[in-house]
């Protein structure tokens, strides 16, 4: 690729630089905007380029230039450190440090030079304030909406954008900012120091900084493409300039710490912004969008994250190009507009469906291009039934289907065609927790909700049928790594989940009708020792919790559970028998909690690999292993961390001291 800088500087790329070293004192006063100019014709994409990292190898054509640049950088760094280059060579430690820093900088330059479109992404990120946090998904979707990457198919563009994001993360232009446990995603922020250093190097950008104050207007507004406003006090009159930036492609409004904003936008704000592609109002105090939003015919991304907005106008029906709508964290929002089904190009509808909405908008099934929809609320009325999922076969990631008690027949359930949604990796099927009686009809309904074979995580909550579906233990589910069964309270047997080849995590909670767990839990058919199937070949963590009628767990044979590391048995009030565990040579951690009828540890003892054993609220078991005079003491004496009722039992203490400690 050509390494020359572009000569033509006439086409604007505008983005605010809130923390530019030369401008930081100005940027912290009032509302700010900055723009940078560059030649859009210099945008270049290289789909076939290999993964770029800081330490990537330099190709043969660039090797000579790379070596020259590296030596130049070493000399520059050495001189700036106040040493001679020769002196640094004599000091081996200093030389290595200088060479490491120089190689890092030159390697970064090589990455940016070989993949020039990364520069566009860095410029885009420069519009964000230093404390602005975002997810990988939202940034990638904005890049695509902006047109920074244009490779035809959504899947290809998203894949390439994600690769670029990861590259910028490795290079430090994007930094981790914590973890959002509610949405199970990392948060990020701009690497301020790296971005500022990049801007300073790009002489051809000719940065021009303009403050946006109450009494001032942005000069040359026709050249402003991207406008980022940070404010402390902002009034409707401040929007005069943005109303007249006719070529504006992105408008991003950010709150400074402690700032206030009127909760209504000017009714005519969007009349002239017909080229706008991205509108970011996240974290502001805006409670409503003006009806003039219908003029944003080109809008592709609307971000209202964490605003007190209570509803969206029906005039949004005109936003036929909208691809991303972020309403996550809008806690006052209870309904989506009726026109939602008309946004036929919508790809990402981001919100906490169960926590925010009372029902799905009628006809949402028309949004067949949707890829992101965290949950679906099954309704009783036409237009909100489970059959609306029929054509949503592009859904990816995770999907919770709630209110399944509103599905009345297996035929209706089958209309969801879950098995056709090949990009879904996590599925949660949830009924109401208010059902008090066993419902045999739910058995056929659940049987008809078979997920795609590529699913990785499955959860079933509040199921009132008596039998779990046959598909749940099908070995063809080769990607399933996690299963949670919660309050399937009328099921009296466990399916042969031991046949799932990739299962790593299994939690079974409040299945109160199960009396015995036997060999059928491990394998479907009884087979001879010569052809025995290894049960749970990849399972690492197993939890039985709150199984009120469970009395026995048997059927585990030598070879089963070869990778089991954590075993938790809790609140099983009738449990009296545990299986052989001594052969589980990967087992490290065992907890037995509130099992008052359990009177002894498994026959054959515990495996020598065990590092931690916790026994709590098990009075009969405590008496069996509390000191060296007890029958089960030999089974626990060698365990490094052994606790009874939250107190560590040490073999170095005499039996009287131990008995007194745990009494």
C-alpha cells in the first residue's frame, strides 16, 4: 500500500478533540467542538490483510525501511534520555529498554501504515470525551453506520470491524474501562494519550479547533461533518449552529460531570439535518425526541442509552434506514412505538426487554433483519405471539423467551422455528413462576422449542411439565458448554446429560420431585463394561441445589467425570447416599451444605487431588469427621483446606481442641 500522505486536504473529517494538549484549557470551558480535515479518497480497506498486532513481523519489502526507522527511533530516544547512543549500547539494560520502546513505536507505525483505515477509526474515536464509556458492539455499529468500512455483507463488515477494534485495543488507542455485569459485556474508553499523540503526528489533518459557546457560532459550518458537544449548562438556543450544519453526519452530545440540561430538545432541531447518520444522546437528561426526527431519513444509529426518555414518537416510522436503536438503561421506558414494525432495516434493538417493556410491539416479526434482540415477551394477542420469531433467523448472541405460559399448543411453539436460528449461542426459556400446578401440555411445547445445534448455553426456568425434552441430552449438541435447570419443580427424573460431549457447567436447582439420581443421568442405555461410554467427558463444575426430595445419588462408575473440578451439593434435606468419588482425580473443591440426613462421606473416600472440603449445617456428617477419633477422619485428614461450619479444621490440633472449635 502507498505510504505517502495525501496532498488533497479539501474534504472535511470533523471530530472533537476534548483533551488535545494545546487546547485542553479551552476545552474544559463551555461547550466544545473540533474538526479535522483529510481526503476521504485516501480511505482504504484491506479485507485480506492478516491480523495486525503490535509485534507483527515485517514483510520483506518493508524490512529495510523498518530497520532504518528502528535505528532512527533508538537514536532519538537515547538522545532525549540524555545519553549517547554508544553509551546506551554499553549499558545493556538501558539499551534493551530503549530498543523495546522504539520497536513498540515503530511496530505501531507499521500497523497504521499498512492498514490505513485504522486511522479513520482513530479519528472517529477522537470525538469522544476521555471519560466516555462504550461497548465494543456499539462502537463497531457506529463505524459501520458512518460508512468507514464498506464491504457489502453485514457479517463481513462486522467481522472486519471487530478485528480492527481488537487491533486498536492492543495498540492502546482503546482502553478497558470495567465490566458491566448486567449486560455481561466489557466497557471501554478512548486511549487518550495514544489518540492525542496520533493526532499530533498527522500534520496533513490541519486540526482546527472551535469552541461552541452560547454566543458563538461554528464558522464554516457547511464543512462540519461530525460534531461532538460537551456541555455544563446547555440551553435550546445553543442548538442554533447544529441546526444549520446541513452536511452533518454525526451529532454526539455529552454531559460534563455535574452538568444539567433541559429535558426537551428544540422541536425544529432535525429539520435540516437530513444527512445525519449517527445521533448519540446517551447519558443526557432528554425525556423525549421531537417529532422532527422524521426528517432524519439517513439516520442509521440512534443511541439513547441511560436517558429518562419515556417513549418514542410515532414519526420514527420514517427512519427506514435505521440499523441500530439503543434504549438500554432507559428505566422509564415501558413501550415501544407501534411503528417499530415498520423499521424494516433494523439490525440491533438494544434494551432490557424483560426489565423495561410490558409487551412486544405488534408485528415485530416483520423485522426479519434483526441480529440483536436480548429477549422476546410472548403475548396472548395477535402480533405478539411466539410465531413472530418465525422469520428472525438472523438473530445472534443470546435470546430470552419469556412468558411461555402464553403458548397454548405445540404447533404454536413450533412456529418460532428456534432450530433455524443458527447464530444464537445462548437461549433461555422461561415460564411464569406463579404457576402452581403441573401442566402436561408444557411437555409438548418444550419439545417443540428445540434450539439450534450450535447453541453453547441453555437455561430453562419455571417449567411445569413432568418430563424434560428428549433433545436436551442429544449428543448432536456438540457446542453446549453450560446448562442451568431452575425450578423445573414437577420433573421427577434427570435426563442423560452425561452424553453431551462438551458440557462444562451444569447447575440443577429446585427440582423438588427428583428422589434418585442414578446411572440414567450419566448415560441413556445400560451397556457393558467393554463398551462403556464415559459420562460427562468435559464437565468441570456440577451443582445440585435445593432438591427437597433427593435421597440418593448413585450410578457413577470409574471413568465418569474425568475433568470434574468443583462439586456443590446444597440444601438437599433428604440426601443419605453419595456415589463413589475417589476415582475423580481432577476434583479440587467440594461443598456439602445443609444436608442434615447425610451421615457419612462416600464409600472409598475422597480423591487425593482434593484441595478444599467445606461441610456446613450437616450435623451427622460433622460427627463423622470432626476429629481423629471419628470414623470418616481418614477420608479428610490429608485435605489441605478442610472447613466445618466455616471454621478451618487443622490436623495439627488435638481432637479436644477441634471438637470445642466446631461445637
